């Protein structure tokens, strides 16, 4: 596939999975995974699709200090007035129902109705996203303006839902490389129709799976994880010994969240901010005009679980606008107009540059003592004049600093050049048999 059109494909896939009423369990999750599987399996010449492994973890399963909850089944939800008009209906917007709401079928007066309506007081035109996973209650969500405009009268609160003994669904994809050292991309899919916070991560990850599977050579094994946020990553780490395996094999991990808008890029660092994941992503972002560097204390997605005490994996979070930092977050304003093809293309380009950087991130050492004669190898200008050496300064710097002490990320930092530029130099020097990777 044309990588320059990746943003268009990711956006179109976001449109496809946007409508599902997702929660931490249930049909919306499974429908999303079905579409991810179909996307990964789209035919392409020379492409061998990897397997999406789908797992169902039963209700009541102990996962570290947590328990897999009951599965939420939601069929219908609305409020109607005494004329039979539906004031709100999840068929119109699936944010209108409180996540994990209990069933209700009751006629009430306006004052009682308002006790079960959630609004965003500071944003009167939006529908908020509200959940109650671990405390049983029922409720609805609407804009403040709509709530405040409701006339006195009687209203029918109706939610057809149930909590059943079912399962929590997660999935992963493993793409083998030449070694068992791993790079992980993790993303979540447990919210209703919100484009940036919910759909953008899975959509980008699905395109990255195709990119990695198409790579002619992979040093690393790549792991892609699709989970419901928080309880899903906890379950994943607990299930099948993933936590202990990743502690032994993971070199760098990245949580993908809110990656589809047009704003600045962001990193939420690992707990101590010094892992290969931190170094690699910062190295890429430094050569982009604007980015925000958040410490782990400002965490909020599954980087919390991966960095938690007793797990301590080298995982950071990559965003454009960080969750909680943009007004549209967790509201109906996080819609398909908030994300763009250009925003997705930028995130794809950053992540593929990151993958190339990690693939090349070794310590390098020149194989000849003293400065090599580059001219006889076609690596140096054959006319010496003012300014003729400017174009090869990165090459000269790589030769100087490739002394066995610096990996690719170090070289990028020292030379102040993007990793891709240094990789081109390394390829030329390898072809000329002048440089070698030490590990």
C-alpha cells in the first residue's frame, strides 16, 4: 500500500468503527474487533496477514487485584414525554445512555428525571460521556441546554439492558522478527462514538500492523494489543503469563491514544522517563516543530498499568492532543470532524519513523582506525571548494561518533540530526564496509 495515503485509509476505517456502542465488555467490543480483523486481512500483493488472536476472559476471573466484571448488554434507551415524543434516544447518539446503566422503565416528573441526567456544566452544547462500571445505577446523558429547556410534565425513562455472566474480550497480534526481543503497541476500544479518544488508536494500530507485516526484514518481534482501557490491560498482563514474559522480552512499548487530530504531538513518559521507549520517541519528536513532553505523573491511559509497581515495563504513551487536555475530550464534540486524514498521516509517519529508528538502534563502531579515505569509495566530493563539505557533515559526524559508545538514538542527539538521516548514512557506510553494529 502507498504509505503516503495511510492517513486516508486510517480516517476511513475510523468512520467505519465510529458508530458502535462500545463499553468495557460486550457486543460493541466484538464488532470492533471483527472490523479490525477484516482490515488486517484485506488482500494486497505480497502481503501475508498476521493472525488476530481474540480471547474471552469469563466474568469473575481474578486478574491481579481486580475481578473481570459482568458483561453489559444494552438494547434500547430513550426518554419520552407524555406526547410520545422521544426527547433523547441512543439510536440518535449512543452517548445518551450512562455506560453500564441498569435497566429502568418508569414514568416520573421532571424534578425526578433530572436526578438521573448527566450534563457537562461548562460546555452546555455537548453530550458528556459518563460511566458507572463498578457502582450499579441507571442514567442518561444530554446537553445542559437540552436539560434546562425541558418543560414541566411527566417523562418515561426507559433502558432495556442487563448485566450478565459473560466475558471480557481482548485481542493481540504477534509478528515474529529475527529475535525474540519485542516492541509493543497497545491501544484501547471501550468507549462509544468518540473519534479521537476512542477510534483513532485502534485505527492507527491496524494500519501499523499491515506496515510491519510488509517489512522485508524485522530485527524485532512486534506485539499489537487491543484491550478495553484499564481493566483490559490489567487482564492482559494477568492472562497467559504476559506480564512476566514482557518483563523478560520487551525493549519498548507505546500506548496509542488520541492520535487523529491536527494539534501538536505529545508523549506521556514512563515512570522514570529514561527507558528506550522514552529516548526513541523523544528523539523523533525533537525534529518536529511542536510537541509536549508530559511526565508520568500526568498519566491517564494504559501506560498506568504497564508502569505499575510489580510490572514496571518500558512503556510510554503517544498522542497528538493528550487525553483530558482538549475540550472535546469525553464529549459528543469528539466526532468525525475533530479528526482528519492529515492528522492521521502525521501520526502514522511518526510511528513508522519510530519503528525504523528502533530497528536500527544499535551501537555502531567504525571498522577502520583513524579517518577513512572516503573519496576512493565515492563517499566524498571529488572537488574541494568552499561549501562543498556542508552536504556531508552528518556523514562526517557519524564517522567521528561511531566509536562503539553510542547507539542510533545517541547519535541523533549528539549530531542534532533526525534518525532517518543518520540511517541513510549508516546504510552507505555499511555498504562500503566501514561500519559495523556491535549488538
